[in-house]
């Protein structure tokens, strides 16, 4: 993915799927349990109705342990894949047929039949060619250089991971200037001055939203992925709906009329506006 000059993307710190995930009842979480034996009712994972992860202290045969997927090659971007359904990327360490790339030896002792998985976009560092350009709104907009097919991965929204308390402090210190995106109940990604990429220039629109964001669970961390909501022709502006919980922080909410035709832009005045919730 084409990145800004602001910063590079940092690294954020058994094959039967967990039945809770299959039923759509459990979500992954970044806080592992410290159980030394089989998890009991007091386990932090069980109390939150969540699966145990590879970083948990419980034994590998724990009945609440997430076991990855059984999917055939190339089938992990469908509702049949328990990882995809649970909004998490596949893990080559636990998913039976998934690897970062064909025969790359990314996992010690990796079975030869494993092949590249299409639900590892964030781990592979994939993304589309994007650029910043002028828009009908004040400031910059985000544009695509090439055609993007519906549901294709566009890129990762990169930001500094901060607490809710720190986010509130920054918001009060710089009203009307934020690039917040909620990761979970405790943490927020701030694509402000320190760590960011081009995706922070994606503007809000309910009428023209052609992208959607998903907070994906990737090997113990939440990361924000942007996907195409529809087929998007080249050099079109990318919009997403920030949602009803978005806090405009003293700035004016501007809604654009439905789009007719295409547009492109290369210059404009930069402003900072958004805080967004998990998609």
C-alpha cells in the first residue's frame, strides 16, 4: 500500500473450531487468561464469553481454546470460515491449511500442503495503490489509483494505540482535530502526528460510502482493515460511514449528495476531523 511520509506501520504488541465462535457468540480478545490447568468458571475468558487464545496460560487441550479453521485453500473469505465469521485473520500456527505464502516456511514444521491464505491481508501487509487528493469537502480526500472489486481489502488504518483516557485528554487539548478510531473498550488508534498512513484521509459520507471498516483480531491484537463496499472504479474518492456514535468534536458535519460520475484531485488544504467507532 502506498504510505504517507508521516510514519511507517509499526508492529503492534487441534483443528476443531471453538463452538462459541461457530455459533457467533464469542469474540476474540487481547487479554489472555493465566489458568495453569483446565479453565473453570472463574477464567477471564469464560466470564467474558470468549475463546482462549494461543497466548493463554491454559493447556493446549483446553476445551475453550480457539482451534483455527479447516477451510480448503482459497475458501477463508466466506461465512463458512469460522475465522472470517469471527472477524479475525487466520493464524498459520493453528489453522490447518493456511500459510502466509506458498511454501515459505513461515511456521516451523509447517505441513507441505499448506498454501497461501486469502484471510491474512494485514499479516501480509497487502493494500491497494492510494493517493491523497482534493475533494468537495474541506481538506484532503482519499483516492484509489486502480479498480477495486467489491469486498476486496484496501488497506490498514494505522495509528498510535492509546487509552480512552489519553484520547479524551488529546481531544480536549485539540478540539476539532482528531483521527481516532476505536479498537476495543479500552484502546483507540490515533492517526495523528506520530503514526499514520494515507487511510486517515478517508472522509465520512452516508450517501456515498463505498468502503467499510472492520476491526480484525490478528494474533493477539486488534487492527483496523478497510474493505470495498462495492466495485470502485479507478481514481474515485473513498468514503466510509463513520456511524451514529461518531463524535464530531466541535466540527461541522457535512453530508454530500449522492455521487454522479467520478472525480479525482491532487491538491487542497489539509484539516483534521475524525474519530470513528469500530465498524
